[in-house]
């Protein structure tokens, strides 16, 4: 069978190119495959062709089926015509209609003759018209590639340019001793390992890239930055030993200083400033402690006011009180 | 042997049974726990570490100076406290520049960080300083219990700085410590996954945290365990309080009681459920305790 021969060769070539890494050749071979497939369009069910293009795989079975059109030939070709008209490029419908008009004539003769003859003749008849289809199929493939590129920073929404970059932002990571931000080669092991990325829009690989590119606003305004639980799975698995969690924490520091802080986080800061504890004691626990023979108040800042004063002073020295908007008069947040 | 005992927040202010069990355990081990009087929050890495590194490091360094005054290494039973204190200690020992910067802050409250103590995790001390043999001698009655061990994140990781000998992807330290009590550590899917509470996520976005916890509870339940064992009061809170939140949100009926490793040892040493404050936990531990004790 001619068809089978052609497809088999293309499979071998593609396998070869996989091993040799010849990407161009592989693409060329795929184009050849597509052209072969388009040949098929004219004599077989277009549904089969669509499947092949979508899946990118080649099987010989559909072609063998296609070579036996005599059973319901008229129906088959009518459905082909309808589908082809839907699928056909706007520039090419005339040629296809012409071709379709011709092809059935050939096939109508075919049943009387040997089956193989009709199959061999059919592709020769349709060759010219099929080239138009080849162009269209190539365009379709290109469109799909463009869609896949949403994995990069080039989304449809907004094209980022040099004007979005802030070199000082990148320098903050380097200055903080996280030089490894430069080592990332974007393999995605981090995102693949990330338990938060499985359920939130948090894309750790992308954030690391944005930090290196200096896309400050992109990074600090994104709520997803706060979806990291600092579990270190990414950092442990990083092939380049990038200190990913340090990068995230540094980015959060910069975001916080730019005013991006959630109120519940500020409140934890308020608790520490008021009591020395992020989770202060309550009456229920006091009772529980007494019941089991522990001091009612643990020997922490809760029991030592002078120690609490030290913590409060630290928060003033470093400006943490202003950072979270602590109101000393009320012991809460400034509104 | 003396150890500076760092309490933190959640253990002493929510689950005092963990503190009680620890004090009893170390009494039996003849190791003196010295209170770090006036210690504060570690402080929480998810808030202070994410907001302002300088504040985080200064408060952590202040806590370190309390242990330096005592002259003993620090023990903490919370992964979060361990992460903050260990990391700060490591950073200040590595960088003279950072040390000078933080000491300038500490000078204003009359303190100085010297870098003379180590920060150790409770489980690390039990394995490396006490040893399995001595621990085994304390067990009055081996526990009959199948448990899902939850390691938590800020215990063995980041391995580049944390010196605890183990494999962070496939560790053994907690499983070994659990099995000394007679309980069996049952493997389960995605065992090393985070509980979901850390990094400030629980306070900021409870739904995401709950989703993490649901996944863990699914996998633990599939493995057919009687209880969860952890070494971090924040993970403990997340599995206890968080389990109620999972059930409310997803309409599930998870009922896995939560044990801190210290509570498991307390139980094996003969402490009562009340002394271990299981009666104050959200998920009823009575069936698991009865099974464990063969009652």
C-alpha cells in the first residue's frame, strides 16, 4: 500500500529526529505528515484527518479503511464535502469544490475495477487541490503554538517591555545575599513540587523569573505572592540550589514596605506588640494550665512586663510599629 | 544536662498538655529544663519574616540572648519557633555584618547577641542527646496505635542549613521516635506535604489552608490510622481546629485525634488524658487513647 509506506517512513524519520535531537527535521517531517494527511482528505473521511492533526499521531488503520470506500461511497463523499467546506480556507473553496466534483467520478468507476487501482488513482487526482489545504493546516498548527505560549510571560493581556523593569528591584535580592536568584534556568521543578500551586494561582517559577527581570509591580501587587506556606519543597528540589523561599520572603518584605499587607497579618503584629505573643493566652488556657499543675501564666513576656517593654521597644527601633500602622493609644491599628 | 526551654506561643497558650508532658518527660530523663524568663514570640516567620527581616531577626536574637544568659542550648517543640530561632542564630553566626546590625538594635535594650548557644528541636534532642535506648526504658506500657506521622516543614528543612541528620524527602527520625512507644507509623500518600497553615496563609486565606489540610486528612484516613502525630503546635492546631474547619467546609466527617509527640510519650509514660489536655482539644481523642492503652 502506498499510503502505509509513506506514513511508516515519516514515523521512522520522527523517531530518528527524536534521538538525534534534530528539531528542524522533525518539524519538516511533521509538515510532510500533514501534507500526506491532506492527500488523504480527498479520498477518505475528513473526520479521520482531523483526529490525526489534533493528536499528532499517525496510524495506518484509518487509511486502510479509507481505501475501501465502495460500500457507502456516495454518503461518505457527501459528508466529506460538507465537512471540507466548513473547514476549508476562504481562499480555497473553489478548488476544493472542483476537486470534489471530480473525485466521485473516479470512484464511481472504481467498484467495477480492481480496488487498488482506484486507490492509486485517487491521490493523483487530488494532489493539486490538497496543497491549498496544506497551507491552512500549517497555519492552524502555528495558531496552536501561539496559544501554548501563554506559559511564558507573553500573555495576551499585556506585553511586558523593558519599561516594566526595575533593576533596583533585582538588586535588592542580590544585596540581601540571594545571588542564587540569577542561577534559575526556569526548569519548573519548583512549580511542579509546590502544594500551593496545585490549588492557587501561585506560580513560584514565574515569580522567581519576575524577580530576576525586575518586574517589581508585577510581583508585589500580586496576591498570589502570599499563597506560599514556606514549606521549602521547591527549595529542597531545586536543581540549581536557588534559595527560592528566601526570594519569596524578600519579595514579601518589599511588598509589605510598599503597603501591601493583609489586615490579619498586621493584627498578628499587633498581638506581638501588645503581649509579646502572636497567639496570646486566654482565660480558657489559664484555667487549663492551673488544672494540670502548670503556672497559670507561662514564664514569658506574659509574666514579665519589663520583657514585653523590650519587645515593644524593638518594634519602635526598627519601625515595625509604623510599618503595620500600630496605634499606641488604642493598642490596635490606625484606621 | 541543662536545656533552655523555649515555650513560644501556641503550645503554652493553647495546648498546655504538650508543655506538661515535656516537663514530665525531661524530669524522668534527668535533664533540667531552664525557663527562658521573659521570652516572647519567636517571632512568627510568616508575619515578621515576611514583613520586615530586621524586626524578625532582632526579636529572635533577643530570645537567643536569654539562653546565652542561662548558658544552655535552646530546645523548642515547635517547627516555626525552631525555624525562626535556628535560622536567625545561623545567620548571625555566619555574617559579622548582620550581627553588628542586629546588635546595634539590641544595644538599645541593653542586650548583646554573642553566638554562644545552639538551637535544637525537641525530636532532635530525644534522638541525638537522649537516645532510643533510654527513651524505651521510660515506656510503661507499649501503645497499641496506628498513627500518621506529620513532619511539618520547618523541622528538617532547609537541609542546607539545618544540621539534623536525616533525609528530608524520606525521613525516619519521627517514625523511629513514634515506634519506641509501641505505636506503629503508617505510611501514607504525600506524607511530607505541608499542613497548609504556615507562611501566614492560615490567617490570610483560610480556604486555601483548609484545602491543604483536607488533602492531608484524605490521605491519612485512606491509610487507616487512629491518630496524627506531629512535632509542631501550629501544625497541631491546624489538624485539630483545622479539621473542624475542613468538616464544616467540605461536609466531611474526619475524626482523627491529634497528638504532639510529647503527648504520645506522656501517654506511654502513664499520664492521663486530662493531664495531657486532650479534653480541651477539638477532635475527641478518647477512642484512640482507649485503643492505645488496650482499654
